[in-house]
C-alpha cells in the first residue's frame, strides 16, 4: 500500500500542479476507495502531501503570477475557514459512524464536482466579476475553507471556479493562485493538528513516500504546465473533474453500504 500511495501522490500532485486543484481532491477519494484507512488518517496524509507540492510548485512557477492583492485575503479567509471546517468535521466524526461520515463527504464532494464541471462548460457564457471588496473576498475565502476542510480536499476545484468567477482570471492564472491559497489552508490545518495533538495513527513510511510524491509532482507539474496554454489547461481540468466525479460516486455507494 505504501508504494501505491506514492504513485497516487505523484500522479495526483502532478495533475494538481498543472490544473491548480492541489491533489488532495484526487488522493482522498482514491485512498478512500482502496486503502481501508480511516478518513482522518487519509485527510492528514493528503494534507501533508499537498502542502509539499504547493511549496515546490510555487517556488518553480515562472509563468502566471500570484495576484496577491486578491489571493492573499482569500487565502487568509480560507485558512481561517479551514480551521472551522476541521472543527465541524471532528464534531461530525465523533457523533456518527465512519460509514455516515464517508457518505456525507462523498455526496457533498460529488455535488461540488458536478457544479464546478457545469460552470467550466458554461464559463464562456457567464459574465464574470472583478471583485475589489476586501470583506467580500475574505468571506468568500472563509466559506471556501470551511467546505474544503470538511471534505478534506484542500480547496482544489472550488478554488478554480471561485477565482475564475469572482476575479475573471484565466486558467493558468487560476491554477497558480489556487495553489497559493492551498498553501495557506494546508499550513494552517497542519499547524492546528499539531498544536491540538489530534494527529491520527499513520505509517511513517507512507507519510514520507507521499510527501516525496508531492515534491516530485510539484516539480513535474510545474515543468509540464509551462508547455500548455489556457485551452489545454481547461481541457485537462474538465477531464479531471469527470474522473473525480466517477470516483466520488463509487465511494458514495461504498460508504452507503457500510451504514
């Protein structure tokens, strides 16, 4: 399983670095489906992996730039929202069985993926915004962080849709700004976990291999995205959404069978 987790990590974070989805939205549902590990352990391992990818990817980024005026307040809001979302997840996990928690996460993730997929398909026909209001940006980040942390995905597709709609960013700019937001969210989540000593049981070997996969994915994804234009990034992102929707649907069916 450790080797499988490494392969999934490097593939997921490569895709995440290209499209801006981070990788957690791939790692979590795949490991949910095949690993048999607790949801909390998968979320922790996924978060560490995506954090490593985010750092490497931003350091290697030489194309589209981070719009710090918009993305920093969004990222700070997302980091704060992530802590709230993690708290809500812990409450739900403490009151319900693993099957119920997994089913709720999979159902919400499936709905989110379908909504983002429909937005991407209709993006050219939707009038996007150029939000300048700081309170609106922070509130959007707060909502984004809460949902992302509860789902254990680190933002991903939601970031892309939000950046495209609220700030009219093109696909490659969305991707690098999304990774910037994910960096804040994952760092805050990991720090909170360490300070509260809520670290779940995990295999140290698996953690090291997944982080190594995250570093490799960040390097590989950053190199590949330089050769792609916005149209290619859009197409790649849409295919990833379709793949994730299938995986999430399977997980929903599996978790419902555990209730």
